[in-house]
């Protein structure tokens, strides 16, 4: 029997609306769980207990008066401490020098969540400026996966993924510039959706045009495909504050029940691109076999990506420019010189990727990027989705000082983030991708599987995710917290 905090968002909202459960009691349970797990997991930066209690009381009063606050009526959720902002709540972006900065406006995401009836309980941990795939910073420290307290929850949305996996929020928001939604989803045995660029709007300022090189997007993290689909339907849709936002399409929630027999996927165990740990390959392969057994048409595919080095160079050229510009904006807005401030060396090295890189270099990086886009489109031809591992290795050490693997499947690698993941390619191409649980290793570590769809085809991605969840349920396999 699932505890209240582990039920789906729709189940909870329905029960609160009918008066069968109290939003306030649910929020109190979540707040207690946050307090008791803080030392182990460290998922939250700021908990807004008083505000959450008042919103929950409003939800209960509305239910008593037969008023419907929306699809998230009284449901506790969390927001990543980065682009998502709630008025009067700390917004640190993982930076110790911004430990006292308080947001003066609500972000679009917060507006939409609260308009749907959600109760925001706090902000979740992220590495400084979301610069890497370990959630560790000098502000509050490292966030662990609930499956192994010495291993990382992933990054940069690790706080959100750990909170969801441990029942400290029903679902949470995240963002993704190279895997920051999908890597934590893989490390924490949850579902993370990186939508097509423009589907989920963001009112980022000072630069509302800075997220396209490579594509940085916001999206939801949840325990079930249904919760992620519901959250996406709430968060997506055009907003004039975001010049890249696109009109809303049909709701994707119904797609999660699509028959497996109506679906076709192609499968690559490594994108013909990077070495993958044999344990990861085996678990993802077993999950793909279960998809086929459920009726999904599965075809092995060769993916003709550009060579690893030029594509990785293209990614680092563009991501370095993104973070260097972001650092300049932080200095302009807050008067903080990151070169001399109390910040992580890994952040400085990420910013330094832009050293000696010109605007022409950044434009030329679109050459291999275009080749990668064409390769993924070719692989997808005739299929609803492409399936591949999320990470090339099981979850790794949680601290920034912990090294990434330097050998994978007998091949020497550089021991840097891109070696450990197959996610960043799709921030160059812009395809929507979900990471879903594939299974657990013999020692209980989560392994994730990516589902890649055509642009704006989130419904197809979530249809495949739903089929896998029915064939290989994962929501009962969380550590007891």
C-alpha cells in the first residue's frame, strides 16, 4: 500500500477534492519527511513551510465548498532553485554568494503550477548555475540518490529527482542543457522529460534569447509517466515573455494509455558512439525485450552520428559560450565576480571552456550539430521513438571531488561528464527525450533508459514510456524513507 506521499498527483488531487484526504495533512507529512531525510539526501535548499501550510488550508477549504482549484488541487510539489522563482523565496541558483537573494517575481512555471492548484513546498538543490551532472555546491552540499547515500542524485536537477524518489514531493521541476533532467531521473529511478525546445516557456532575464545554443529547456520530474504527462500539460504552452515559446498542442496525458501494439521503436545500446558499461547495456536490453514482449515493434538500428571528438567539441564550444555569458549576466545583475567569488572550481572550468573561442567558432559548431540532427532523424524514420541508455555507467560518487570513471567496458575515457552520459547529444539536436527507469543493478543501483522522439512529439515519447511502465512497473521499487 503506497503512502500518501507516494500516490500519483491525480490520485491525490481527486482524493483531496472529494474530502477523502486533507491537503494540510499531506503537506505536514511531506514537511516531516523533508526534515528527517535532510541529512541523508539533502534534496532541498529552501523549505517554505508556512506558505505551503496556508496554500494547503486554502485547498481544503475549497474542497469543503465544492470548489475545484485545478488538476493539482492541494498536491505538494517542488521547484528547482534555478530559473523557477516564487516571490519572497530564496533563489540562489546554487551559488553561495547568492545565499540571501530573494525572488521578487513568480516565474511562468510557478504561475502555472499554482493556477493548477499545486502547493509548492520548497526549492530543490542544484550545482552552481546548474553547470554539471553532480548536485553538489558550497551552499548546502551534495545531494545523494536515495538508493545509495554515497552516490550522486545526478545533476543538475538532482535535488528534484531525489525529492520525488523519496516522496518529498509528488513531482518537481527541472531544467536540461546536457542531461540535467534525464541524468538525475536515471540516478534516482524516476521519470524526467526534456521537452522540445519552446514547449515549456521560461521568462529568463536578462537574456531571453540565451537558451538556444545548445538548447536549454525546462521540464518535469515524477515517479510515474502519468504524473510527468500531467505536469507537462500544465507547464507547456505559449507565453509572450518567452520569444521561443510555441503554441500549445493537444494534451499528452491520454497518450500514456496508448496500446503497446500501436507503437514502434528502434533501439541502439550505445548510439554507435560511446562505450557503455556491460551492466547498463544488459539492464536496458532486458527492458527493451520487455517492450517487445508487450507488443511494441522493436528494431535494432545503426545511428550514424559524427565522430565523438568533433561532436563533443561542438557541444563544449556552445555550452562554454552559454556559461560564460551566464557568468557575465550574473556579474551584471548581482555585482558578483565569479572569478574571485567563493564558487566551485568546476564552475570556473566550465566557464573557461569559452576561452579563446570566437563567435565564428560557435557558429561553426552547428556543422556537426546538423549532422547529429540528421542522424537521429534518419534513425527515427518509420518509428515512434529511439531507445537508448541514459547514462553509460551506474550512478557515480556524489561529491564534485569524486572522479568519473576513466574506463568503461574496457575502453579508456577522459573521466569527464560527457563520457558518463548519452544525453547531451539531444541538447544539440533538440529532440524531446524522456528518461525512465529500466531496472536496478544487483547491488540496487538505478539504471535509466532514454526514449527519444521527433520534435513536438512528446505524446509519442510518453506513450512508449507508459508501455514500458505497464510492462516493467517501477513505482514500488523505492527505498523506504
